[in-house]
């Protein structure tokens, strides 16, 4: 279920970007780009860069990726791969072993040629997503310490040779990933492998570098030479370390390096907009290359830094969903509190009028008691019975016939009826039709009203328990009253007597009327109480069974709520104290506003309508997942599309930062103060991802590029700040995005000897060489 929420948050973040980027050609690349990933160590880089490109580039569907791996790769429609030797080789000569195995096993070269041909075909198939196929940008990515990069010449130049059959120009850049974070077990060896690669790279980047081998296979077992004549292997080499220029290693540095690779390729190869402004000062690849080369003939290198201040859209989506779901529960609970006891009894069909209906169905008519007048055994006079108790008089007058008549016509039919009493269907029909399926009440009302004793809610189980207790008390009172009636002497009974001659018969008739009303009328009332008790016990049993079923469903809702709350909280585990400030409070208020608007538009019980949740019970048949899916669908359609979620980055951040000032005595953050903080964060976090000795670097060239809305107030502020010094070129890649700003810092002009990585690692490299390790296919001269 957590994956559903994460997908929901990702979708919202992506949709928010696309709303402002749908017509933004700046996020499309002009010419085809092919990424060549070399070695197992760049598998995560491959996966991440694909995801970044898919999120940010409109025509990312046409970008192709090739992975030369030793043990594992990924599956993707746009990824082609080939396995190369390396597994199980002696680590003392693993680089050389890979190199020799490649040339020894012709099947590898055959497979490589076939895969490259398939890649060329795919470029043609995807060509319609690009403006032109006259140029291809080949981007090679490898980790310096990965032994597979000993084949970087072969893999790069063969692919370039095949691509040149269809394209006039192939530009090849290398992104070398350096690992400086110490590893307790393999740090020195890993560094030595990296130094080995850099030594080879330095020879590849010489102006007189050449290469010629028969790698290009054709039919009939023939091959063509792959040639590279007197020029550096790579047009430009970026070295990206996990340590920045200040010697700091951050937790997210790997992801930043992957974003640098993606953004550099976009910056170099993006479509230009028609309303270009001179202050945008766009990036020029050849100008940057010339600037960092200077006058030296020693191979030169570049690096970069990357920072972004983005609205935390994923956290916002998750907190908004959590608040909206909590609002759903609150709405359900409030609904259960707004109804009177009488109304709820009526819904369950337990009102006094309902009991009269049950009596009518269960009991013979009380008029049938009149039939007992004809069952006296013999003629009698009032004088004979007036001194007797009522019980004695009954025996004298009826000799048990009255008891038998009542038992046969009243007690026995009722007992038979009660034994067969099954009100399950009726009770459940009241529960489901009157409450659960009624938009005014719903599942939560049914759950709370069938729950055992609660402090604040009306509980039908409590009501039924109270009614059973009252019924028992009424029965005891009626039985005591009946016994009292039986013990009174006839002449003292409360009926009208005539004390005149010849009125004996009238007095007897009056007594008999009193007798049937008092004695058997009371017995009839006792039968009604028995029916009432049986009905209540049926309700008690059926509602208890249904409550257990409803409790399971409510537990599903609670699980969903817990999942929303937990996932929202987790989204802030690595919280940025500034950018993530007040998310819960701010979007809690927004959700309350949106909920009120939805009530006005769709009615008080809108959540129970078919447009929203409809019958919650049906959503919970198979656990909480269908409810979460439906809820997220509603959030996407009804909540996240509201205007409150589509403010500009600066406005949203400012409003959110100041929300607490309504409740607390705090200073309001001004827009200018916020701009300064944003600018400083971008500046500090875009440090170059390589550490060099500044005093050994003869020529350093820097360029800074923002990705954001050129016409926004913050971008104008940032460009003004950067232009105050004019020590380096500053530009803005204009994008009509509203969710944040990115900054890419470029730096170049350094040499291998300038690198702290190289200076610190060279001693390890030399020591391993002296101890018999073979890092190269042939001896490489170090500078």
C-alpha cells in the first residue's frame, strides 16, 4: 500500500511539472543522445539517469542507453546491454584479465557489433522525436574504479564508428565518477584501480592519441578497422567525485552527480526558444571547451556542481492526502453525532410504533379474550364468590378452563412463534438500507451505533440493554400486580357493584368483566413483554454479529489512515528545515478550505455520493487497498487540481513560511529575505564535485547556469546578484516551471596532478604495482 502512496506522490510531482512545461521546448533535446554505461558500478547511475530524463525531458522516449556489464543490468525498452568478462578473475590482474578475455573470445565482439547495429536501428525509429539526426551526442559514463573501463576505447570508438554511418557528427563526452569515500576493506585497491584508469585517460586525451583495431565486423567473417587519428578520445571529460571542492561528502552526492549528467546533456543539446533574451546568456559547448583548455598542451578536465531548491511536491501531496483522509473520518464521526436517539431508534425500527407492529404480527388480538366469557362450567351467583379470593373464584367458576383457553389460544401460539423467530433479515435490512447505504449516515454511523457502550456516542447496544432491563422490570411489576390481583377478595375488587335486590347477576357480570381485564389483560401484557424481550435479544445478537463484521472494515479504514499519516511523516524524515517548513499546518488549512468548497458545490453529504466514495462498505470488501486506490483517485481529480496547489514556487513558499505568524508572535518573512535565503542555498549547495589544489591549477574557468523561469522575480534577483561580480559567465536556461529553481556550476581547466584524489591515490597505485598487481593491458607512462 505504501507503494501506492509513493506512486501517487510521484505522479502529482510530475503532473505539477508538466502543467507548466507542456509547451516548454526547453525541456526537449535537439539531437539524439546515446548513453554508454561501462561496468557494474554504474548500474545505479543508469537506473537513476533514466528516471531523471523521463521526468524532465519531453522527448526522453527517444533517448537510448547501452550497458556493458559483468554481472547484472536492468531491463528497459530503451536499454540495450551486453555482458563482458570479469566475474571470477583474480583481482591482482582483473583489468588486464578483462581486456585479454575480450580479445580472446570473438563471441563478445560479435555480440557487441550486433547490439550496436540494433541501437543504430532504434535511433532511426525514434528519429521523429528529434529536430535533426545530423548530430548524435554520445555520453560515456563509467566509474573510475570499475575494471571494465579498460575497454573504454574499444566500446566508445566502435560505437562511434557505427553511428557515423548514419550521422555526420558524433560528439563524445565522458563522465568519470570518482569514489573518495573510504571503504574499510577495499579503499586502497579501489583507489588504485581509479588511478589506473585516470593514467590511461590522460593518454587518451593527448592531442596525438591514435587508435586502430579491426573491431567492426561485417559479413563472411570479415572486419573493418576502427580508426581514431591524432586527437583526444573524448571531446570533453567531466570528473565527478563524491567529495566536493571543500572536501565534504554529502549523503545525496551520488544522486546529484546523476542530475549533473542529465542537466549537462540538456544544457548542451536543448532546443532554443524563440523569445531569447540576451541576459539568458546561453551555454556554448565549444566556447566552454576553449576557455578551460587555455594554452597548455596537457590534457584538461572539467567538473560540475548542482543544487536545487524545489517545492517538496511529494511531501505536499502526501500531507494533503493525509489531511483529506482525516477530514473524511472527521466528517463520518460528526455525522454520527448529529442525530437524536429517537431518530436512530426509528432507523433501526425499534421505536414504540415499531413494537406495536411486532405485537400485531406475533400476538392474537386482545379481542379474543372476550371469548372466555362462554367457558364458565356452570351457572353461579355473585353471592357464592364474593367472599372468595380472585384465584379461588376463578377455580370455582371455570375449574381451569380459563387457564387452558388462554394457554391454547395465546401462550402456546406465541411460544411457538418465538421459537421460530428469526429477525436477521429484517434487522440487517434496517442496518444496511436505512443506515449503511444511506448517504446521510453510512458505514461509520452503523459502526458507532452498533458499538458497545461509548462515552459520547449513542450506542444501540446500550439502548437495547437498557430496554431489556426496563422490560424485565416491567415484567416483574406485572407479575407482582397479577399476584396482587389474585389475592384480593372478589367483593373488594375495583369494579362497580349494585346493592339492590335482584342485582346478583349484574354484579357477577361486572366482576367477570373486571376479572378478564385485570387478570388476563395483565397476562396478555406479560406476553407482549415476552415478545418485546425476544425481539430485543434478536437485535442484540444480530447487531453484535454485524458489528464484528463492521469493526473489521473500520480497522481497514484505520489502517489506511495510519498508512497516510506514517507516509506523510516519513516524507519529512530527511526534511529540509527551510523548504519543508510548515507543510502539515499550511496544507491542513488548504484542505479544510477545499473541503468546504466541495460541500458547497456537491452538498453536505458529498463524500457519500457516487462521484466520491459511494458505499464505503463495497470498497472494503478486499481490505484497505481498494479504498486507498479510490481515495487517491479522488484526491487527484478533486483536490490536487484546485487552484490552491498551483501557486508559483516563490508565492507558495512565502505563504507557507508565514502561516505560523497568525498564531504566534513571530516576524514575517519578507519576499526579499526569502530570495536571499534561496540564493545563498543555491550558491552553497552547488559546490564543484571535485577537490583540487587551487595553487596548482594554472587556469580555472567557471560558468553558472540557472534552470527556472527567467521572467520570475526570484530569477531576476539571482541574476542580479551573480552579475555583481562578473567573475564568470552566468546564464539562465529559461523554463516555465513553477515548482523550483536549479543551479548548475561548471568548472574546468585542471589537470590530473591538480586532483586531491590523484595525489592521495598515487601512493596506493605505486605500492600495488610494486607488489605484482597488473592494472594495464600494457605499460602506461604516468606523467
